[in-house]
C-alpha cells in the first residue's frame, strides 16, 4: 500500500501496534493485522530464476532425463576419487587440521592484524589477531570478505596488451625501453614519467618509491584515493602547525562527542575503538552503571555510531562545522564564530559543553574523515583544551617520510597528460577511470578522437581489468594480498609483515615486484624486497638476536616489536582559530553529501558478492545505492514508497526517483526515505554503477561520482532535487523475516535501570511507554525464566547433565553496533551462497544470522536498535515437530540439528519457525561449477544443494572439533575454547557462546543477568539464544527529565 | 448376459492378488539386498593402484606399525597417506632397483605426486574423525578388517550408515585397551581382569572400558550432527 509520509507521521503518536518499526510503512500496524498477508514464501513458486525461458527449461529437462539414464541411477560410491599425498610433507602440517598464519588486511590505509585459516594450503577463513592492537581479536566485514576476492573468477589472470594476451617478458621489455629513454635525458631523468598510485600502506613500498624517485628525479608521483584522509591531516596542521598522526584510546573515556565520525563501523580503527568503547560500557553496567560512558553524535546520515548514540543531532554536513564552533565557544575556549546560525541548537551545545567540562581529561572529541579540515582543527583544539592529550588522545610524528611528495591533485595530472608532458604513465592499484571527480575528465584525457592516445604509453596494474585498464595500453594483473609478501602499519605505527597464504593463483605480480623492476630492471621476489627493508630497519635499531630470529618472530606473531610509535607532546598554536575558514556558505538549494558505500567502499569491493548482498547497516538495502533523504524532504517532494506486502515479496520496495541537479550536471536516482536523516540534505553512496567491475559488480546502483566535484569532494550546498515520474525497485530486507513479536527490543536508560527501584513504574503492555523495559520487569525476567525453563510441559524433558554439554548463546544489545561482521563471518564459515538482487526481492536471501534493525519514537529523530538473530536452537523447537522426514532433530547437547541429506524440501519447518531463521535453497545457489570458488570453501561444512533447508547450527563443526580435541587430550573444554564464527568476528564481543553446564562460563553469567530476556517468550519454545536488554545513558538535561531512554 | 469368467477362476484371481503383493514386497527386498550388496558398496573389491602396495607384506610379514605411515591417525580426522619420502626411508636401501617401485622413486626425485585410488570413500556429508575413534579404543581392524591379509587394499565392511550406527548404538564390544588399538590379532581373552586374574570376555571388558574411556551415551553418539554437518 502506498502511504504518504504525512499519514505515517500522524499514525506515530497514537500507534498502539508496533512500537518498534522496521520501516516507515510499518508504523502503527498492529502485529496481528499483518498476519493475513505475512506468509513467508511467495505464493507463486513457479517464479523462475531470471533468464530461464520455457524453451530453455525444456532443453534442460530433456538433457536431465538423458543424463539420468547414463549416470544418475548408480548408488555406488564414485570409484574415481583419489588421494594425493605430499611427496615430502612439510613438518608443521598435520593433514586434516587447519593452520593459522598471521598477516594483515589493509583498508583505508591502515592495517588490521588477522589470522588466516588454511586447509592444506588453501586459505578459507579470516579471523582477527588478538595480539594486534588494531584488531584485539575482532574483524570487520572487509577483512572477512577478502577471502572471496582471492577466489573471484573475474580477477584478471594474464597480462594484456591492447586487449590481447601477452607476457611479463613483453611488459618488461616495453618498460625497459621506455624508461631507458628517460634515463638518457641528462639531469632530467623521469621528465616524461608519471606514477599514479592508490593507497600506500607499506613502509617497504614507500621506501621503494623513494628509491625510484632518486633514479628518476623529475618523475611525478600522483596519488588517487577516494576515501583519503586529507582533511584529517590538514586539520592537524591547522591546529598544531605541523603534520601529525593522532589516535584515540576509549578505554578510559567517559564521554565521546563525534562530529560526523562513524568510529564504531567506518573508521580504520573501528575494531579497536568499538571493542574498547563497548567493553568499558559493559564493565560500567556490571558495576553500578554510574560510570557508563555517554556518546553524542552529530551527523547527517544515520550511521551505526549514530544509532548507538545516547543523543544524536541530525545536521547537514555543511552545518556541523558551525555546531562544533558553537560547542567550542560554550567551552570557553577561543574559537571562530559559527558561519551558520543554529539558534535551535544553542541549548544542546551548552549542555554538551557542560558535559565535556565535567569529563575533562576523560573525554574524546572526534571528527569524521569527510568533515572539513576546520572541524578537525576544532576537535584537535577542543581535545587539547579539555586536557585529553596523553590521556585519551595521543599524537605521533607522521608515519611517512615527508621527502617523498605524493600529489593528490588528479586535476594537475590530467593537465599534464593534456599538455603532452607525460610520455609514460604507470597506474598501480587505483581506478580513476571510474572514480575521478566529475570535473576532472580522466577518461577523455587518455583518449584522442575516441581511441587511446598514441603519444602516451600507459601501464595499469590492478586486480581487475577495470574501467582504467580499458584506457591503458598494458594491463598487469596484481596479486591479492594473500598471495604476496608485503608489510603494513596500523593506527599507532605498529608494523605487520604480511605473509602470503598461497602461491599466486594466476600469472600476477605484486606492486613491490613492479617497482623493483622499474628501479633496477631486475626481477626480485617481493619476499626479498620486504626482507631487505626490514633487515635495514633491524640493523639501524640494534636489536638483540639474529635477523632471522627477528624476522621469524615478526612474521609469526603478526606484529614487529619496537615499531609502535612513541607519542609526542604538541601544543596548539596560538591563534590557530584565526586561520579557519570564516566564509558563510550559501544557503541555496539542498545539501549534497557523498559517503563511501557502507559495504562496498569506494567501489573497490563492487565485485564481492558477499558485500553486495550484505544489507547495509541501518537502511538494510542490498545490491543498490539510492539517494538517502529525510522524511520531511520526502514529504515536501511528495515521494512515496511501496513495500511488497504479499508473502515472499517483502524484499521489494518500489520507490520514486528524483532528479538531482548540481552545478550543471543532473542525474536521476531512486530516493530512499531514511528516518533520522538530516533535513534538507541528500546523501549519495559512492561505489556503485560500475561498468567493468566484473560479473557481480556491473550495473548495481548508480554512479554518484558523476556528480562529485574535486573542490567539494564530500559535501556542498546548491543541489536541486525534483521528483520525476519514474519508479525503481530497491531490494531491502528491512521488512523480511518479521517475527510476531511486539517487543523484540527491551531498552532502558541506565539512570532508571535497577539502581533506584522507586523510580520505576509498572507499565501495562498497551501503554505508550511499552517500548521501555522498566527495572522491575527486567528483574522479574530472571525469576520468571531460569536457564532450565521450568514451566510444565507434556514433552519428555531432555537430559543434559554432565558430562554432556548444553550449548547456549547470549547477545548483548547494548554492545551490538550493527556492523554485521558476524553475517559475513557466518557466510564464510558455513559456505553460504549469495542469491542476487532479484532473489532478495523475493525474500530468499540465505544469511543464517541477520542483524534486524528497529526504529522507535519519532520518524525524524528515531531511536535505532540492532538485534542479531541467529537460530534460537529452541528447546521445544516448533520446526522439529513438523518435519515429515526427521530432517531437523534435537541433538543430545541441545542443538536443533539440520540434516541436509534427509531434507526433502517441504519447508514446513520454516513455516513453523516463529523467529524466521530458516533458509531454503529455492535454486542451486551454491556455485558448484567455478573451479576457483571451490578452493575457498570450508571443508568441514556440507555445501547445500537445491531443495534443501538450512539454518544456523551454532557452528556445529567447530563444536564437534572442539569436543573431539578435548576428549583426545583427556581434558575438559575450557570456556571460550569453542567460538562460533559470529562470536569470533564480533568486534565488540556482543555475542557470547558456551556450555550452560559450566557455571563459570561467561554465557551463564550473562544469562543470569537481570537484563536477560528471550524473544517470543509467550510461545514457550525456550530459545537457547537470549538477549541482554539495551541500556543507554541519556543526559537528563536533554531528555527533559524523561528517563526512559528516549530523546 | 452370460458370465465372462467361470467360477473356477476365482481361486486363480485370489492367487494373483496375493502373488502381486508378494512381488511388490519381493521387489523391494531385492532392491534392498542389491543396495547393500558388496557390488554396490564395493566391499571386498581390491583396486589397481599406481604402486601395488601390499599391506599383507608390510603389516602381516614385516609387522610395521600402522602409525609409521598413517602418522596423523591419533591427532587428526584424516589418518594420513604417507608421502613418497616415507616409502623411501626404507626403499632407498631395500628393493632399491625394483621395477615395481619406479613410480615412488620418480616421485621422490622429480616431485611428481602419486595418485592413490581411494578405497574407503564416505559421502561428502559425512565427517568421520580418526583421532577420536583411536583415542577411545576402537581398533583399526574393527573398521578396516584384517589388512595384514590384504595383498591389495580392499574395503572390509559396507561403510553404510547402518553399519556405523550398529557400533555407535553399543560401542562396548568393539573397545580394546589403548595399547592394542593397532593390533590385528588381539582378542579380549588376551587381557586379564585385574580383579580376579581371569581372562576377560568381550562383554565384561567392553563394559569396563566404556566406563574408563568415559564414552558418550548412545544418544549422543547417534545425534545427527555427530557425523553430519
């Protein structure tokens, strides 16, 4: 049903139905009213996969019949299977047991230490390295999904010259002749040579580039990174007068104010900061709650961090600077005047400033990398003024040698090319052909009269034959980071030597190997180059022991001892604030802001199907990138949205399109009404609309780079938005897998929780404040529902007494930040396929764990809640009762086993599942054909075929392995020895899994907490997965005395 | 209208009814027998291997311990097939020039792999783990049969799920002392009961070891996810 926003808004205050809504369309509907059209599966099972015509079907059916006569009848085991042993077995390998190697994944120019699981030489899974300061054991979606990139069949496999297959020998001779000519220019070597690089994260590569520059002194090195940290650097320069690196330690921070920084999910230090921030919060709750930290977030688009904020202020990006200036002034420090007046927020600024002064020395003020340099300067100065330096905020000297100048101005490179002053250009690991700003026509510069320029020899090195490769003469395949040696540094300077897990699958080379050749016309394995660099470092640091010992230890542990930077003391320069921009921005039109896509970044991960299908946090959109705008703007424009309401169509959202006109360019994009988005502004995600990403990434979404300009890369005013008469189908999972649960989330404010029971009021189920769990209720949950579940039952009780185990899980909703690392980890661990956009629309996505997002309170400033939902492993499981073939049965340790080889696909179990956690293979989603994909599968988990039901098993393969290892070793299982994939990946440690028979375990402690509750308790299915209620710490001065956790 | 069938055919019809019912049952019985026949399960069928390795010689005559070659049997799900290097430990001196061993020497020298035919092949949805069976006192011979009498390796049992469950339901009678796991010829009567000094019979030893090894209940051993994941 198509509902105008206004009527939704009207429904809000009086709604007696869902107090927690998943989409605006959901508001005010009572739970029961949706039942009639809430069937789980689409009624027309005849809906075919895209592209299968009737004719094709008959062909396939015919071929199937013929083949079944030939081979299908034999029940005999395949006779041809072979066992191929090693010729000489490596000493450390035990066949059948995985090995773990430390290395690092680099994203946004910073290293995340990881451990990679390898089965007989095949890397299959990535985990966090607990000894690495950036990981602390947690991972993010990008590190988890990197394994899929390695086995991507669309990766570039050979050297190409003008589209024809060529060899590295030919590349080398072409490079040699071009560079030899450069060298012969006396005193001007490199005059015609240009290098264009992407992220430089490797100290070795940096040193190599310096050496190359010495050889070709006139060479120019340009850098093109979309998500760069230019503003962060410039901000530090404005405040301190010099280049600095800064990091924050949230362990002791009791107050965090974030100006547009999604530090929990998007920043390069997300794993560390989210873990330390949430661990401190949990500790505070465990004590008495009085020391729980508070989080203020000021941002435009609702992010994960904004969703977790105790107070969130939605402001267009152009006004955040002014608000920061207001807060600074309220702090009593010298600060420039706000350029935009925000009278409505003056009281808020006062309150935040007061809170900051209260937490002097224990607070952190943050700014996002897409905020202006002025905001960064302000936050640096505020931190210094609040005496946070060397307590929660630490400064270090720059990581990179300033002698190597990397020019990030792509425009001047294009001018050079146009002038003809570039004869040889080498592009390494960056894709300006796709991601250059609209005002810099990189593509046109490389072409003359529609074809490649003949006066420019252009080499492109990359993992894919992408948009830029198409423009170049040569394309050189680049090795994946799991295929080559390199090194990388983390936020605090800690270096990791990244080791390969596998020989290059294709004829690729690493960037080190290319630069080595450019410097000396000699080939050298990257291991030697990296070793050489670290030998020099080792010699200069006069460490004890031999170099080999140092090397082995560094490679093995994943960190290089002694590389962590020491912090430096710096002073804010006098009158720093006078240099800040004081120009008043024009107030015409709407604010346009760009953001990296939350799952596919700047487009580099566009061909990663796991990340494409991962619902974006908060919006829950997959495979697409509509423009996000606020409900109020949508109301003014008359936009509507229609969500498929028939069974199985809940993934379909038909949205209106808008035309965005900005500085002479126009684009028609679908519009997504995003509750909580700042009014009068539009956010566009970069990274979509690619044309040469590969089979997965091509054609998803819209290319927002076509509107982006180099002078205002992140935000600008002056956008004109107009509704057009066109509609677009967006695949969003926000309305899928709905449970008939009126209170999925229990939430409370810390200052009303349990501490003073006199404050608590008993609330009836239907009252307005039903969303809020009152302390008495919280406490009563415990007495109502002991671990065992004591309500009478007609079913025979299971016996789980020791030595048997009784597995259980508890998920802390206070800690969950909605990052979905668990979803990708589960997908990698359990060989879960992707289904594509059209199947997501039909409600057939396969994720075994989903992170539901609920909104509550107002449409424009909602409170946001995340809830990871895996299989609940019910004690009285409704699925088990209805299976006609016993394909889902109770195990002796309390799991609901799913037996794929028994399943005949009736889907009764899924119909009967109240939590909607079962997934059905409507088609053969698992890719059995692509050779490279098969290498990456987890050999401990069955690959499911068409017609089979599947679901979360608590990673039963890990449980069985852990139990067997303990039994073989004649010992008991320690708590924390068996980790589920979701638990291990979770950066905030929000998921705890363990044996409920072990009363010392963390999961038992959590389940005994007064915050513990289970979903759909009234059904008495006794879920083994329970939740800890979400607590927040709102400032009473801003809630106006309402201590209910709502603003 | 005259009757088509004479009254005397009644008994023929009755016989046909009963007969067809029997035929249906018989057909299913035949299929059942066929399905579990050695023809289908490939039981007792020796296969040609790249090198005609004889367990009868190496185990039966020379008495080499199983674990000399199958090194990971105690610590991994996979017992391990020896690398060519292991063969050469002896064969660089014994039978050095033998033509039969040419593929082994070639493999060792040139690094070519030897592709052995898999004999014990479980379906891909079955996850068998050697280490736990060995640790809990299941002898090699219980599943693999008298390999010391097999010139070429063959499958001694059907490896059907029924056969696995037979033991998982009551493992007692297959248990043996840890020291005898690899023995091909051990019988329970070789062990003596410390309580009365008498030799054990299979049942009483099984009961004792079942307690001693703390073997899980049959309920646990027959849970689906014990073997299927």
